[in-house]
C-alpha cells in the first residue's frame, strides 16, 4: 500500500498546514531607513501625485515599482507611489504588464 493511501484525509490536512508554515512571507521593515532611496529621479518628481510621503520611498523587488511608507494612528505600511492620474510608478524592468 502506498504512503498516500495510508494517510487519512485529516493527516494530509495537518501535513499541508505544517508545510505551509515553511513559506517565508517577510514584508519590508518600515523602520529600516537604509532601504529607502536617498532622492527620487526628477522624472518621478514631475509626475507624482501630491500628499504622498516622498521622504521614505523604495523600489519593491517583487514588482519593480516605487512604494512609500505610509504611517497613521493604526499602522505603518507600504503603499504604491502613484501618478496624478492614479497609475503606479514602476521601473522599466519591473513594470507590470498591461
């Protein structure tokens, strides 16, 4: 009898949940100042929408887009940097497909 047949449905569920714990879901640390760009390129400054914190901007490796640190009373998180018309600002290498 194969191993698969020996395991009950409950055992498979427990095994899959245990293996799912091995996946890394590390989010960027909003307190790590070294990850932020020292200054934004002039082209970005010309198209960025107002009311975004440009003092803490980084390029997310997962998508190649610019994200800024947004802090409020409840949390500090990263939000995509957007143009005046609401589009995400990305590098050419990481630009999402249209």
